[in-house]
């Protein structure tokens, strides 16, 4: 019996190291109803429980693994920077675009495609039906997100027809206060963000749909510099979840 003790101790030591390695930082943004940061009324930066339709799916995926993980929300630009530059960081929900594909390990889909449209108040006379007519409107965009990149790619200019913000809540406030003509939103998210504003979705008109030729399914993406053990563990957990 004594001769097996060193081997058992070695296995225990290896297991302990592996458990420590499998610590995952999960990052996202406040994108209700898909990802909801339940803000503290007194301190909007305090860490609170992250909920939402897609967040629950992330919990289900990772719960099948032995990964120790935490979920935090930041402005999108910061979450994307962390996932791009730091090992063992998982970001969701993120669209898998041609530009982003080489930089991450991808897991798609986590949630079905979500159409993204230009929206304006019906009282606003701007023509938002096409990209060509949108050039005469001032549009609020979220810094460094996929729609921001889309508009820049189609020759829209910051400070002229694009006003860049760090949060969609700021964009909605600017729209309701008539500082801008339009915002870029999913219908589900716009409905959620209009709560307690005195406005409803019926006060809005949907216009041009962005990303029509791209897959806008929700994905999660793991930083390319993550450890092989982490990549394998997330792949295994995702496969199990897909096959349920």
C-alpha cells in the first residue's frame, strides 16, 4: 500500500495544478435582454449578478466543465480588448466576422440570429430606409462594436454623421432628446431600453437592416492565447451542450 502513496500524491498534485489553470474570465457588455447587468442604484459600476437570455446559456455550457469562471460586463471596447489580448478570456455575445475570425477560438451558435436595424422616432422626418439616404442623418453608434465598424466601412464619418458613445443607454437618451436622428439596435433590445422612458416601440420606425449578408448569430469566442487545456475544456463543454 505504501508504494502507491507517492503516485497518488503526484496525481493529486497534477490535478491541483490543472484545476488552478482552468480559471476563465468571461466578459461581455450590457445588451439586454440578451446580457443584463443588474446595476446597483447607488453605484452603476459595482459588480452585480449578470443575467439575460444568452447569459443563461453561457452558464449551461460552462456548468458541464470543471472550469472556474466569473462573468463581468464592461463597455464593449474594453471587453473586446481583454479578449483580444489576454489569455483565458471568453467573450460573448460576439458576431463571427471575417475580420475577427483569425483572432479567436470560436463557438457558434450560442443563440439564433438577431436582426439589427436603424431606428428613429416616427416624428423625425429623416429617411432611414437605405444606406444612401442615411448619409443625411446623425446616427448614434457604440464605440468599437460591429455596427460601428460597419458604418465606418460604408464611408460614414465620426463627428459628422456618426456620434460615438460608450453605452447604448447614452445613444437612446440622445435620440429621445433629439440630439441625434437614429440609433442602431435590435428590436428586443430597444423595447427593453425604452422601459421607464415614457416611450414604447410603437413610437419608433425601423429602417435599414445592417449585416444582411453576414451571420449575426450570437457566438462566444476564446482568446487565441489561451492555454491548450482551457481551449480543450471549453470545446468539450460546448460540444456537450450542442448535443443535448
